[in-house]
C-alpha cells in the first residue's frame, strides 16, 4: 500500500528545511572563518557550496533515492500497524516453540539442550 499523501508532503517539507538549514549553517560558518582570518568572502562561498551540495544530496535521498548512484539511503516507510503486526508475529513464533525438556531453571541460554544428569 503506498504511503498517504501527507507523509510524502511532510518528507518534502523536512527535506526542504534541511536544505535551507544546511546552507545557512555552512554559510554562517564560512562568514565566521572569514572574520577570524580577515579574508575576503572565500569561506562564505565555500560554505554555501558545501551546504548546497550536502542539502541537495539529502533532498535526493529522501524524495528520490533511486536517482542516487551510491545506493539506497533508507527503507520505505512502513505504517505503524504493519510494523506492530510484524513484531507481534515474530514474538508469537518464538514463544510457540516449546522446548523438548520443558522449562529450564538455568535460563534461556540452554532451554533447548537436554537436561544434565
């Protein structure tokens, strides 16, 4: 089942905000370096470029991971109900396996081993 449209919109909004914050922080860092080193706006431009490239890569990872040449960034978002059902099925399958000799008093580590004589 595809994700609801509001989750896609919230992903886009989050990616856009991350892009803007990355550009702003790197530009601010470049400005501070320029002030400390009394240089021309070289580091501001470098900060703008680094923030823009990093933010744009993040936007691609979130919105179009298939376009990136270096692998997938994350798994598709599952709904909370599907995730809970998967966890419950896993817990039930592990609880449904009875040991051959009954419960062990020494813990779970050797619950499947035969009793010692």
